[in-house]
C-alpha cells in the first residue's frame, strides 16, 4: 500500500496484525500477509518490530501469535469488569440449553473483546475465545456491537473496504450499512460463515436502561446447526440477555 512507509500507515498496519493474530490465533507469515494484504517481506519487518515491542511472539514453528503481555492485559480487563461477575452461570446455562459455545463480549475501540465463554459440544475451531477480539465488521459479537453502539456508523464505514476473512465476509460500506439496518430491525446479528468457513453465530446486544451498549451475548457452532435452529437459538439468547441485564 502507498502509505506503508508513513507513520500513520505503519501504526494502522501494526494494529491490523496484532488484532488479526489476537482474533484468529497463531498464523504463518504467509497467512498474515494474505489477510492484511501486505508483501511477505513487509510482514517480516513489521513482525520483528512488534516482537521487540512485546505485542506479538513468533513460535518455533514460525507462526505469529499474540504475546503473553496482550493476554495478561485481556485477563486484567476481564477481572476488572465486576459488573459481569455473575455472567458465567448465564453462559453455562445457555450453552447447556443450546449445545452451542456462548460468549460475553464488550466493546473495545473498533473491536468486540471476548471476556468470558462457555464451551459447547464438539467444536474446537471457533475463532473467538476469552482475550481475543473480533472486528466490528465480522462475527456475531462484532456486528451486534457495530449495530447498537453509540458511535456514528459513518465514521467506521469510512474505513471500508475491510479485509476479507472468508468468501462470505461483509467488507464494503454498503453491505455493512444494510446489515446494521437489518440487525437493528431484527434485534440480533447473524454471522453465517463470515469469520470461519463452516461456522455460524448469532448475537444480541446487552443494553443499559438508558439504551447504552454495554456488551453483547452471542453463541456459535456449526453453520448448519445455527441456520436450522435460528428461531429457537435467538429466543434463548434474548432470554439469557434479560437475565444478564438483571444480574450485571
């Protein structure tokens, strides 16, 4: 990209790399280069700088991963959110009832940060885990956050088009504006293989009495299961969200 050598361009690319490995887990240099649309040589140089800053680590297999420092910061964030201290029982109950993996996420900048979860049955390839984030343009937690947060939508969409995660990712301003309208109308977000091929998710906002977005509750599993049971799963999400609103 033309701005790669400029300070703001370097900062933007650095943020993209850190957020990518935080959300997706360890990735090879080639995978990072493809996701952020950078030459491999540039990714090598940027990774070296981020390693020195202790924001990422490169394992013995050559894969780039979020550093322990990042994970500790996420743990500290999770531990400091006392308002969600009773959320685990709600997540466990929702997971038991639906069989899907359930998540509690909070908005952090232009991402949704997962601060707690309860594992469902038989899925080990889900991208979102505690301490990891989703961008606001992808995933049920991210897109529920985008639709219901207070910040002007236009400011975020000005950054479009966004990096493609799968062939189903919404990346353009027009696609995302339409999705936000639909999410607000329905009261929930629908993620259909837009983060990981074969995986679907649903998300609902967690709102304060004044309407301020405080977080999101989501669940994820095989896309076929999410599609087939969407009506019941959305109802379960809303019921659990109501309990969180009372308990949090």
